[in-house]
C-alpha cells in the first residue's frame, strides 16, 4: 500500500469493521469504486445504499456493480431502503440520507469533490455535505464509522475541507473517536477524517 494514498486508508478503515449482513452507505457513488468495495464486504446478506445527484455517476456505479456480479436496484428519491439484502442506488442529494436509510449503518463513506471525468462544476458543497454528515451521525450504529475523504485542491475544495474539519473537531470525545490523516508535505493532497461512535 502506498503510504499517502488516502482512499486506500479509507477502505482499510471500512474493511476493519464491516461484516457480512451489515448496512453500509456510500454518500458519493461517483464511479462506483467505494460502492463495489462495500458490497463485497457486506455480501451475501447485507445492504449497501449509494447516493449521487448525477445520472452518469449512477450509470457508472450500476455498470461497475454488474461487472462484479451484483444486481443493483434503483430507488426513487425518498423511497425507504427495503429490509432485504441488496445494493440500492439513489439518484438524490446525500442530504436526503435520513429519508432513505434507516438507523443502524455500520459504515458511511463519502469521497467529496466532483465526478472524475465528469463535469467539474458539479461537486459536493459545504451546506449539503454538512447536512449529510449530521444525519450520518444519527443513523450510525454503535461502533460504526463515518469515513470522509476531502479534496482541498480544487475550486471550493479548501472551504469544504475546512468546514468538514470543523464539523469533526466539534464532536464530543466522550461519544466519538476522531482520526484525521493528512499528507504533511503536499498542501493540495486529499485528506481523511473518520469518526467512530463509541459503544
């Protein structure tokens, strides 16, 4: 593993606690890489819910899942996730999280920024990101983790990064363990912030 490859660290933190049968959420489906990883970890009896506002991201995630042997199901925005096993794709803002996903998620991941190869003007932004993170804290199971990769190197990214850092720094140490990882010698590199809800 390359030391400064932040996304790999996010995957490690998810893999460390996810088990078959768990509920996991990808707040930013993108190309589907995180969604596929979560699906692999919770199969054969778990559930994964992936959000994205862009149809190209939904299509890419659907294709990536099918190429790895999964059969994703599209949900309508606001439609509750079924209790049965499955991988569910929701074309909606992640700030609608609580309308779709029940409490008890073991891992919630977000890979902020914009869709690689997509329209760089369509990206995550502070107001909806913070709303999604606030809701994530509510639905995480005890011992569950909220794992966020931030990208300060693009337009608007530094401000979103700072807002996310403030959000996590305000969590009570009696209820949350919070880890922050940075590439110390590269100011524009991605960073990682993760919070675990104490048992």
